[in-house]
């Protein structure tokens, strides 16, 4: 067979190479990296004995963070057994989580000096040091100066002692006890005037000793210390983010009864608290009246602005002061703080204590025009269950629809 002339061969080779390049056979193909993840079941989990967050009772691991862990990992498609968690002294667990591979420790205070040592998911619940008092004593503490002369109980070597010293409490005022149960008895029996302890744990031990969460009243609050789940640095970000997403969903997603799984867990262990401060009644009523007037002028635009969290429908300085709107059928039309339920019919839904407060507000508005309703809610800016009282009003919007407009204030501890 005759050999083609050299120019023809080169031309044919050029055409062949061009075709291959166009087809991608000789070009580097882009690669898509799949984010690395690990299963929660492959992690070594550590916690310690600190009721009501995590503790052993009758041979079983219990507590707020433990119950949350079980539900969170279930949402992630895994079934983590409580037996997989190692309950060890704090120093042992912290050291292991800090130096080990694929570890998690809870609940741990997220402090600035620890920020870059772990990857974080949370918060679980704020650790809030407070001072408790008997309600009948009528003790009012508005500043550290008001603590002069009071006998203040604290558990030996607990952090609350340092808090007291930092605000100027004389060491001679501090009465030490070996544990929280002893403190509760001392406060109830009048051996001390105030009890310094974390709010959630103090309420837990108060119920254990007295049978009620509400035997004492919070009269002073120290700054919060948020508790978190902390992952070792080698745990992939995608795993930590998946865990965080599941926790966030637990806090915001309402169940069939009307409250979230997170609320149910808090209610089981620490009940319902009051807050140190509330909003003036006049501010609450004014927000309802301003919203009512706006709905009467332009209902569609006002509803849009409420759901966008715009001022004045959610206060920019006090974001826990916001407005909500129902129709006559108890369907949520607008909500300034967490509009995730907008469009949902909430007839028959209750708070975590079983109160159908939304039905009561709508019925009260239709019958009386306006009124007040007390119930339990979870503060979107301060994780925890609190008593709240809301003012509501029936109005007719510019679109001819009847709306029930409401806003509320947390119930103050001295209220």
C-alpha cells in the first residue's frame, strides 16, 4: 500500500488530535470532591455528672443534653445508645476530647479561650448562675450593693463563689454546703437568705427536695455561660453542621401537639421559669395598636413586613418584643420573630404545659374584642421555657378579613 505524502499525514494527525481534544478524551476532567463525613456512632463520646444536664440515675444516663443527643442523632439517621457515652470525671473527659481523635464532649461551656480547641454545636441551654430566695421573704436585689447583710449559701468550690466575690460580696456572708440538696433545705428552713446556684440545676434540685420547681424565686441573675457539644478538630465540618442543623430543627419545629421536642425535654427536667425583666404593659399594648392600625390601612403589606421581622413589628432593641396575627380559624397569618409556622392552622395546639392558648386568644377576641392570656413559651433570644402574658385585639383588615393581633411580655420573677 502506498504511503501518503508527509503533509497529508500531518494534517490527518492534527484533525485526529483536535477531535480527541474536543471530545474531552485528552483533557483533564474536573473532579468534584465529596465532603468527608463520619458517623456519630464512630465517635467516642464523653460527659460528666452534672444534673440536670447529664447524670446517672438508677444505672441509666439521663439529662437535657443526653435526651437531646438521642433525638438529634436519630434525626441524622443514626441510633446512638446512651450506653455509648462514657461518664467520667471532668478532667479526664476534657483531656481525652482535647487530645483524642474523633471525640465529642458535652455539655461544655463555650469560653473564648476554648474557641479554637474544638468545633462547636449548640447551645444546649444557657448555664445561668442566679440567686434564689423564698418568695414570701420579699427580697429584691437590683444591684450587688443590695446583697449587703444577707447570708448567701453556695456549694463548696463551685464557680458561684467566685461570681459572688467578683461583685463584692464579703466572704463572711457566704455559707458553704456540701451539695445543692443541702442548700435547698437551708434556704427553705431559713438558715440562709439566698442560694447561689445555676438556675436550671437549682430548679432541678429544688423539685427533688420540695416537690416543686417553684418553691423559690430568682432575685438576681449573673451573665449566662452557654453550654455546647464540643467536637475534636478532626471531626469533619459536614458532620458538625449536620448535628447543628438537627438541633436547630428540634428547637423550632413544632410537633403534632403544638410544641417542639426541645421544649418537651426542657419541661421534663427544669419546668418553666420567670425572667428577671419584662416589657412595660404599655409597650405591648402600643405595639398591638400600631399593628392593628397598619393592618386596617394595608393588610397585605403589613403582613409581609411582620413576617420579614421589620420594625416596628419586631423591636430592634428588644427583639423578644414582637407581634403575631391569627385569623378567626386560629391560622397563623404573621409572626415577627419566627415565621416558620405562618400558614399553619393551630386550632387545638397547646403549649408544653397543655394550655390551648391560641384558641383562648381567638375565642376571647371574638367574644370580648380584646383581652390577656398567660401561657408558656420559648424565648427565641434566650433559650429556655418562660411564662408569658399576651395582649390581643380583634380588628378588620383593609382586605375585609378579621384578624386577631397580639403581642406579649415575659412574666417577671417579681411579678
